[in-house]
């Protein structure tokens, strides 16, 4: 594959950029600083300087971007909810965004600066995904979206293997000590609920051939309804999985699989991470599958925290990051499915024509699999649900359950 940006170089460059940024803003008035809190490796950081120049042209004012990263939604919310840190923009996942909106931790987007949800700007279907927790699209600005599923190494498991089309693979003795599981309570819980109810879901969908309203109503429950009994059931399911796992991981698993420094053959992965690995040199020996039982469609997006000290700059950044020119630069770095429709329409056409040879010398079926991963079909989205916030009491119960699972009791 010809497209490549080596992960180690990216991480090293990011560390240098963070140090330089910290020095640059040390003596800058807070009114001239935009503080962004985002997932690691989730934006082309060259856009920071591009925004600073664009902002000066747009407003006649100076701005410096201070950019910090987090590993999980739960890490991020601690800084916002408990410490009241005055970040101007944060990028939570859908369920955490719902929690922050409900708890009054965010402020509305200023539509005089940025139109929050122009129907022609964002990818088809995103409005419907977001509407359950931001009905009028007043707070949450979508950024990156995708699914979660099983990624596996085709040097170990045949591409398109029927076994990988089911969550059962992550519980199978056939792959004993070759399985990775996300160290993420919400993702693990959701998969456990789906896997634990696979027979019911099969019956409702006529053997996973008809993802009808009855099936979808059942699936949605696993992402939106919870009580202690359901938590206990999921715990039992996850404890049953534990003996066959190689380990729990968040970010290092994909890098280890690419480098060949792990015994892992397969695991639970977000489509964005799978795409990242497949774009690397030597990354064309992986396959991504959304299991037939059902899965999650997720949306990460921007919120302006209530404690922001520079909300105007935040709104200008939202306008900037969604402009075609800059969104395209961001895509070329990330390779993820962005919310900006014009960019993704352009990307899909380029992938299908493959004029730059992106799919040259890859295995049969890689091209279609990759495009399907980046642009989930209606039939795939029909078996996906959006995570919802469970409320503080049940979130605490989930966290307690996950501590027990990780400890093996």
C-alpha cells in the first residue's frame, strides 16, 4: 500500500508539538488562547497554526492554540466536571456528550459564527444519530464517526472467514490467548449484552437476514436501558470470556498487531483504529467485520464546555475545522470517516477509482472491505445502535462491574 504515515513518527512529532505549544502560550493572555481537549492522534496538528492564521484574517485578532489529549471519555469528564478546567472545546463520544448536555456542563454553539447543523454540510444520517440527545442540534457538532467490530490478521485467519462474522469469535477457544478486548467498560458491556442475547436477536431477525423493527427495538435496549440485573448478566458473560483473552488494551493493541510483536490475531476494534492501521506500510493484511448479531455506530463530536473562557474562538474553530479545505487536510492525516459530507463524497470517489494505487498489491477483497468499513452500508447501519447515557448511578455500577471483571472476580 502506498499511503503511509508511520505511527512512531507521528507520536514523536505530537510530543514535540505539545511541548512547543506549551512554551508558546506560557505568556499569552487567556483571551488569546484556544484550549482544545481531544483524543490522542485525532487531528492533524498542523491545523493549529493554520487556524491561528485563518482566525487572524477572519477576526483581526490573535489566537494561540493549546492542544491536550485524553485516552478515554471518563478521563476527560473528570477534568471538566470535577476540576472545572476551562477548556474551550472537548471531543466526547455520543453517550458522554448526552451526559454533559443533561448535566449543564456545556453551552450552545453560537449560530451567528457557525451554523450548527447545515443539512448539506454533514454526512447523511448523522442528524438522526445525534437527535436522541441533542434534538435541535444546539450543542454537539459531529466530527468523526464509525462502527465497532472485529479486526483480524488475515495471515492467521482467512479473509472473510464466517467465524469472524459473529461476536462468538471473541469468546472462542479456537483463538485462545490470541484475542484482544477493549479496556473500555461501555464497549465491553455493549458487546457482552449483544453476545449474551444472540439467540433472541437471531429469532427476531430470522437468522440475521431481516433487521426489522422488532430486531432494532431489541438491539436499541442494549445501548439505552440498564439495571443491576443486566449489569450482573453482562459481568457473567465477560468473566466467561476472560480465560481466552490475550489481554485488555485501549490503543497499543493495533500498533502491536501491525508491528508483529504480539500473539494477538483478532480483537474488538473501532473502525477508525482499524482504518489507521490499514493505511500503514504493511497494514494490508487486516480485515474488519461488523458482526451479524449487531453492533454500535458511534459519533465523536465537539462541545463547548460551560467553563470555557474563550467560547467565541471555539465557535470560530468549529467553522474552520468543518470547511472543506481544512477538513480535507484533516482527513488526509487521519484517514477516518469525517462528518463533513463533501470531503467524504470526494474520498469515496477516489477510493473507488484508486488512481493513486492505494489498493495496489493488496489481497482479493481488501478494497471492498475497506470501502465498506469507511462507508457503512444501510444494511450494516440497520444492525447498529447508538450508545446512550445510563445516568450517574448506573455508570457507577458499570465502573464497579468492570473493576471486578478486570480483576477476574
